[in-house]
C-alpha cells in the first residue's frame, strides 16, 4: 500500500532532485538561492529549553512563489543547512520548529504557489538516514490545512512513527514564548524570526493568523 502511494505521487516526468548544492567556487553556484535559504531555515543560537538539543527554525513565510523560483534548484541550498552526518552521529539529535502560518515577510496579500506533493516526498527521501532518524521533535506552529494533509501523507507513506515526532501547537504554548524571549534577549535581532511571530510575541492580544 505504501509503495503504491509513493509511486502514484512521484511523477515519471519529475526531475531527480539533488541534496548537495554546487560549490561556492562553481559558476553554477547561486548566491541569491543561498541567501534565500538562510531566511527559510536557520539554526537557533540556543538549544531546546526542554531537551538541550539543537533547534532549527523553518520559516514558511520566507518560502518564495513556486512560479517565480525553481524549488528543485533551491532545495539543496536549504538541506545543506541541516546538521551534517558527523554532528548527528556524535550527538543526540535535533529539533525543528516550523512556523507554518502568517503572510510572507514582504507582507504581500497574494497567495503563493507551492510545489506539488511529490516534490515534498522526494525532498524527504533526499535526507540521509541519520538526518531522518535523529529528528526528535517537529513542532508545527500555526498549522495550515495543507500542512495537516502533508503530515498525514508522510505518516502514511514514510512511516507511522513520523507522526509521533510531530507536535501541533499555537504560538502561545509554554515552549515558544520561552525560546523566543531567550533568543531575543541574548542575541537581539540577529535571529530572523518570521515577522508575524515577532508581532504576536510583542502583542499577545493579537489573534493568531489564519
């Protein structure tokens, strides 16, 4: 059943994706994609206050429009920002905080196009075994409907164990104000939290974004 779903989602015409970006010395290296990746995925300077593990922030508000940016070309620049094999083997894992809600940081009202489901599946399979296995928690903040569908698809196709790592929550759970204020206090504005997260943390009375 899982194999049939995987084959159905993977289009025969879909190109094979790469997990490794070109060398910075190469003419194929794209500085604009590399800069974009730094806004999409970045490491918190502080570990998880609960488990003392490295925390990586995934910011959906920084995702570009799939009609304007080649996600196949962008992907390796994002993946390379995750912990490498050596760090994972010598450590105890890592956590990801996925801020899934809010408008883009450019404050545009236009809805962005995103890649197809098969792209996300291929992207996941590009991760090394250590990267997949060492992910301890995936916190999804302000979850959208398409994110819920994506998580359900991964739990069905990838592994039922994947769902056990996912924590669905809003910003005002005990974890997020703590890590936000700790990072902001220690490092000022050096960490680029999504704009809507900053607004909510600074104004707790503001309703959650749709």
